[in-house]
C-alpha cells in the first residue's frame, strides 16, 4: 500500500531550503527513497509550506526515516525553519490520479 507523508513547515529562507532539497534529490537515491513529491506554498500564510512525499510503502518511509543521511538532511532543513516541523502520516486508500 502506498504511503504519503505531509510535511508542514514555516521558513523565511525558502531559497536556501530549495537548494538543500535539490542537493538531496541529486545525490541520495536509494531503493526505499520517495517515489514522488510535491512542494506547496500556503496562499494565506506566505512563510508556510507543505511537502507531500509519496513512498511505495510505509516500510519504505520508515527505512528512509531511519537512514542517518535523512536525519542529517532533516537537521539542515530544520535549522532554516521558524518553528518545529509537523508531520502527517497517511496510508493511500484510493488514488484517483493514476
């Protein structure tokens, strides 16, 4: 079953965050890496963003989360945020997009 994690964060340094995320995308592919992601900006709060990350399974997401490289990247991103990051974990019941 596919698994989605929604990451809710606030930052005033989005350009720096995008640079860290791009670095990660280019260098950190593993067999349990996310299979897709979408970056969203909140229209009502200009410093609030969401990343919707899709994994093939909950197990893949947990393996990714436990990887020390993931922790290092999360620490770098967290240092750029103005408040602690929130995570919402979801099992995909139906996917109408494909």
